[in-house]
């Protein structure tokens, strides 16, 4: 209901406060200090200050003497002053503000009030952001989840997605690497496509955001909503096929300028380290290898290790590449405004120094949000955002440190790094030589957004809105390796690319109430275009290492140069109607038509994506309206279709590449079969990949919402998969994109929130979520056959593990010749699953999937007066992954191995680990249980009492300590079960061209939030 104010005693007071005082209760700890004075026989002036539950000033709060028209409002600093006539000095002071529980205080002889308001959770949840607008949560029919506010602050993360891990049911966020600045993988309700992009659509302040979550400063975020079902995502058409993440940034509020500082700093430590064997254990391992191989037994494998072995000198490569990690973030913002112009300006500096030498990430970001009411019918606004990300630096190599000999030599006599620390071995480089390379990796994001909103006065409820956004994202990568790295001719690479995007949206919105009937109609016409251009240059043969990549043409070898450009365009029309009767019976229908440039000339580039949803607010029925046990009960159902066009821009075009041939003794240029964007033969018949899904849900709340939650079940089927299939090589190409195959995702999600204790100033609340997803391939190529080569099986999930079943290790005295010819004692023993008496490739079977059976999160929050403690656990169960840590290829016994791995000997008769002479001829992947439970984070916060803040002449102060990734319970052997590593082959990744290995880290920070008057 829209609240109309009345002008009472020269003060703007909400109508319902002035006429009918809402029932409220005084909360223990609501005020921290008061002063008393003798009752005065004349008019009395009372003063005070009102803050929110975080101790921040609360402007615009209403302060009235209950049952009278005597009232005022708080200023921008939350302060008020009110003259109370003698006749009313025995009354009650009522303080209220939208989003907070109203509070009452007897006046008596008190003249000063410092009041801390208590968040009204129910009021805050009344409005939720949805696609192209907002709705009352009670009227939402789709699956829209609001991220808990406490996950968006006071956590030491570089990427807001890291703070959401395990916090939202049905949203799987996986950090494939802990490398500073790494972008986590986000999947909403499973994997719906095989080769097309599966990332959710990112919307910031109502418009598409072309960057990624690494670009967004978490301090700028006011709220995050996640749209999961087809009813809520169909409004975004093709872009919403994998779910939608809606981010709203902070905006200015009426009042004097609010200057706020938020910052934290703290150390990072390795969470779990696989320690390589020390010197004696390494020597014993090599000698055992030599004995098993029948070689001449020597203490160490390489002559260059001999002197250090005899002198007892060892090196701990792991310690050499490690350093003390550090993370810090500093944010300064200014916000405020008048009734007509509001502003929010923020600047942020984030820096992370990795626990492995050379790894670092820095981000500088600036944001300006301005909203202005130019006339009673015209409202405009703009947002400007800039971020600069930097992860420069040559890097030490974790993979090499794991396998390098403890008897190796770090430095040459002149103090430089040895290139090969254990000569004459040249397979293993010094793990530190990557620090000698020069590496620059920088990306900037510049986004400008503007809107104009027209609300003509000739038709109440009608509104037209124009959204426009433009983004420019340049990226630069430069790398040089020289003599110190072992490259005697020097090598340089330069990569420069740029992405430019624009979106223009025209929205027509109409809201109308007719009695108990509410209508909300939205229409859209939009256009989007994305362009991308990149160039790559490589050169070698530099006369020295002084110039490096700054003069790439100086290389004596002819530089290789390549470039690539693409353009994507999308045109859309959309219509949506929301209807509800008396907030009891709810209906939503949406239809969106998208046209994409990526599809072929023989197919329709346009497709229509409809959805429908209904809801029933049972709790609003007369027979439950006054029920003191059931606070909320709503049934929801939705069905819809979404599309996916996230494939290379030119998959419909057959690629050609330049070639050279000799003709008449002269080199000539030719064209040959080639690729465009890694796609071979073009397919002009490509069309939309489509997902149809149903969603059933129950929202509930009991005992005045002391216990509340949601249960949802969904079933999504994707057809016409944009899938690359193999074709005869005689065509000149080996693959083609086609619309083939079907995939299904079914799942159930449960979210529970409970207020366990709320008494005497102490509050204990719990938030729990759990979700399970079952992914299944229904069809691949239309013939019912599996694709064994790509590990895809009808009736089984994606990310399948297809391998042999290990049953032990062949021991001395056993005869493997009949079952597994060529096997010997110490080799792995596999099961004969097909019963043919031989171990062959036919004995492989489906063993499981890397997709989890279920994941869950549990948050407990305790609050007492100014203190709050939040403890969050995350668990992921039912994951099976190949384990590279166990799949060490010892390469002639010359590599070090982790102590946790071990090896078979005739004496220990291990049934788990093979002998040192086993080279894994069958390519067994060592599938292992990668399930885990993790103490994800703990945060202890203290909000300073208003009385103390007043003495400090500040607006508000809170301080906290927070720890992240504190402990993990798992059976996984390795650095971390969630991340992906490439260990055991001794080939490092120091040039930055691939995902480097980096261990999981624990982070501890001290943070401070400070508001100036």
C-alpha cells in the first residue's frame, strides 16, 4: 500500500503513523544510553539519535508521540529533536522506519534517546527484484532466491561468487583453482548443455553486464537475486537458459552525505600441503625402484645430485616457492542526496599476495550512481563503472616443486637460479626459474549505463523506461622468457584483444489495481551487439634479454602473427503479465522472441520462449488468516521454455586456412581446410538449443515465521543440443556442430530458516539449505549408442568416470599371465567384469560422476547486544574424480613423490598403491571420492554502542575478525578435492598459458566499518 504523508506540526509524518500507531514492543538493548531530568512544568525538548541494527545512522525515521500529531523525522545523521507539551509528557514515544520493527518508549522525565532499530525481516522480504522490475515476495510465482545479506559483507573474497559457495540451494559454485583472481565456475540447477556455454546470465542494475564477477567490487553490491526456473528466466529468453544472477548496486538516499570506509587486512596460509619426500626417503625410493627394475643400485639417480647427497645437503622446494600470503581490501564511499537528486560514489582497492611466489592479484574499481527526478513525470539516472585487474608477475611452479629432487641445487655460484637443479636431468626445471620471466596480464572494464523513465500523468500506472549500456573491455598479455629460464634464444608473446558491447532496451510498464485485482504488464524491445577482436604475436631468436617483448620484431626468427574477429547480435521482443487477486491467486505469463546472428541461413534465427506460472497464497485465505501457527503457506507451479545460443559466432560457416605450396619453383599461397573459432565444417542448419522445465514449490512459515522455508522440485529437459560430432576425416574436417542429443536435469531443493532463541537480548538463528540434482543423457546421436571416447553414456550423467575396477595389486607368488598378460608383481590388479578371462578395454565400466549427488550449507548466527557470531559449514557429497596426485608417472624413478602417496614393495605388500616400476599402461585414472565437508567461514563482529560512537564524534563503527576455508574433512588425497591439479609429470606451467597449480588457502582478516557524520 502506498503511504501518503501528512504535514503535522511542520513535519512530514506517514499517515498510518499519525492516525493509527502500529503495535510494537520495546526490545532489550534497543537503546544504550539515556539521561534523565526532573519533570518540567513547561514544554520539554527531547533529542536523540536513531541507528540501524549495524549502528549506522538511519535518516528519515519517524518519531512521534503515540496517539498524537506531535512528531518529527530524523536527519541525515539519524538525529532528531522534538518539543513535547506538558500535557503529553507522560505519553509514549513511537519510533518507526520502513524495514524495521517499530519501537515504543515511555517518556517520563527522559530527554535523550539513543535508539538502535531492529530489522523487520518480514518487511524486508516484501519486495524482491525480478526480471525488469520488482514484486512483493508474497506475489512471486517463479523460483527467485535472495542471497543472504550476511554473505555479501565481512568476507575476505576477491570475487563475490566465492562468498555464495554453499549458501544457495541449487547453485553449485566450484573454485577450479585458488589462483588469486581466478573466476569460479557457477552452475544453476545442473549442467543443461554439453558443449554450449553453461554460465548463468549476469544482470547488474537491470542491464546485461559483459564482464565477470571478478570485475565487481563486493562492497558496491546491495542485493543479489538468483532466478532458477523457466518462469523467472524466460523473460531473458536465450540468455536466461542457464539461470540469471541479478545484482543491484547501492544507490544514494535522501540526506546529508554519508562517508563510509570499509576495509580488512590479514594473512593467508596453505590449508593442506602434500609434502614431498625428504632426502633419505627420496634416496630409499630410488634404490627400491632400481631393485624392482633390476638396475645397478645407486643412492640417487643423477650425477648432479651426488655431491649434495654425500654432504647431506637438502632443499625443501616447497618452502622455497612459498611465501606469506596477504589479502587486503579498502573501500571508501560517499552517498546522499535530496528528494530530487541522489548519488552514490565509491572507490575500492583490493590486493592479494599469493602463498606461492610470484602470484598476485590487484583490482582498482570506481563506481558512480546518480538518480535524478527532473520533473514530476521524468526520472533519469546513470551509472559509470571502471575496474582494472592486474595479475602480473613471473611465477614459481608448484608442480615442479612437488617432483624436484631434495638433493638438487637452487643457485649457481654467481647467485642466479640453476635452470636444471639435478643435472644431467633436463626434464625437471628449477621450480623458481619462472620468477625470472617477465609477465604482464591486465584487463580493464569500463561500463556506462543510463536510463530515462517517463511516467505520463494522463494514465496512472503507465511508465516507459529506456535503458542503454555500453562496455569496453581491453585485455593485454605480454610474456618473455630468456637465458635465465633456459631459453637460449629468448621467446616472447604478445596478446591484445578488446571486447565492445552495447545494449538498448525499451520497456513499457503498466500497473493497475481494480478493487482486489492487480495487473502488472511489461513489454520489451531490445537490441544487443557484442564484438571481439584479438591479435597474437610470437617471436624468438633475441640477441639478448634486455628488450624482451617491448620490441618483438627484434627476434631473428620471423614472428608469427595471427588475428581473429567476431560479431554477435541479438534482437528481442518480450511481453509479460502478472495478475493476482487479493494476493491469494497468482498468475504470470511471459513470452519472449529472440533472434540471434549465430544461427545458419537454412534455419530460423528467431525463436519464441514462453512460460506460465501460477501460485496460491493459502495463508491469505480467510480460514488461515488469523492462524497463530501458520504464518505463510504458498503453492507455486511453473512451466516454460528457454533457449541457448552460446556457441562460437561462426559455427555455421566452413573454415579455411592459408597454406603454402611450391609451383614452378615458386612458393605460392593456397587455401586448405581450417577452423573458425575451433569449429570445423560449418552447418547452415544450426538452430536453437531449447530447455523445457517444470517447477513445483511450497513456501511455508510457522509460528510467526520462527520456522520458514521453501521446498522445490524441478524437471528440465534440453533438446537439440548444440553438440560437436565426429565426421569422416576425408571431408578435410573432423567435427561439425549439430543439433543432436537430449539431456535431463531433475532435482529437489530445500531451504530452512529458524529463529531458535530470541530472548533477553540474545538471538540464535539458523539457515540451512540442501539440494540434489540428477543429470542424465537421454540421447546423443539419435541412434541410442554411447560415445565412449568422450565418456558420454545414455542414461548416465555428464562428467562420467569410465574406467577399470581396481581390486588390488599383484603380489609376489601370484600368476597374472592368464588374466592380464604382461602384468608383474607390483602392478595394479583389475576386475574381469565381462567374464572373458582377460583384462581388456571391455572391462571398463561407468563408475560414477564428478557431478555431486547433493550439496548443502549450514549457517548459525548468534547475536547478543553489539556482538554477532556467524559460523558457516559447506558440504558436497557423492563426487567421484580422477586423482592426478595418485597417478604419478615416476619417469625412471627420477621424480620425487608426496609422502601421502606411498608405493608397493614386496615387503609391505600394499593392495592400494602400485610398485615404482609400474607405468600405468592402461591409463587408469585412479578415480577417488572427492566428497568433502568444510568449515567455510567464521565471522565475529562487534558494533560499537551508540553512546561510545557519539563520544568519538562518528556516525557508526563496527569491527570484525573473519576466517575462511578453515578446515576440510575429506578422504581425498591431494591439495583440495574441489580444485583441479596437474601433478606428477614434472612439466611446470610458468608461462601463464594454462591453469597453474595453486594450493587452497586459509584466510584470516581483521576488518573495520566506519561511518563519518
